[in-house]
């Protein structure tokens, strides 16, 4: 599992975890990553409690940010 960080033209940072299909945004790179880590933690805890199959979970995300690697 890894984290990607993108910056939009208006300096909004988007942190992504493609393996879990989770995204977060922030005014700084550090803020976006912290929010994403919190989201990952909540996601993993809720999947353990609910015990649902992650493969059957679908989410739609739309990002209009240029993807720079």
C-alpha cells in the first residue's frame, strides 16, 4: 500500500491511496496526508467491525487535477 500526492493548479493538495480507493485533500501536502491516514485508519476499523468484503465495495471519485509523478 502506498500514498500518492497531487497538487492542483490552485494549490490544493490531494493525497490518494489507490489500493483502498481512498482520497483526501488539504491546503498543504502535510494536511492532505494526515487526513488520508486518518481516513485509512477509520476505513480499516470499520471494515473489521462490519466484516464486509472489500471487493464488493465500490466508490466513485472524480478528480480534475493533473496527475504528476
